[in-house]
C-alpha cells in the first residue's frame, strides 16, 4: 500500500496556463476541497450546490471566466485519487 493512496491534487488552469485554483483531497478521510489560492479566498468544500452542473471561476490574470462540467472534474479527480502512483495532475478549463 502506498502512502499516497486516496489523495490527489487537481491543479486548474485557464487556457493561457494561469493558475485558477486547485481541487484537492490531502488526506484519504478528508472531504474534497476547492482552494482558489491564498490571495483570492479561503478553501471550501467542493462541489457545493452552486458548482452544479457547471463549475466556474474567474482567472485573475486574464479577468475572464473559465469553467468545466462538475461531473467531468469529479471524474478526473476520482481517476487521480484511484491511481496511487500519481497524486498531482493539471487540467485546463476552457473560457466561458
């Protein structure tokens, strides 16, 4: 059993590769959280009701909205968490 089993960090970027936040599960028994970045705001549980069916946020560098289906992001995070050899992945969110 790997020490990384059940954890993962999905780094979210805009199409121009600017960071827009992270969806993370740092401990196997912890709930999934969205971290927009310390300078943007506090972490919160994810997904919240407002994140359904489309998760969206704003790139503070481009000043444009980006987003993706919450189901697609949840699936990508689940795949990452299930892979005990990988704990970190980056995904680009399209402009809305």
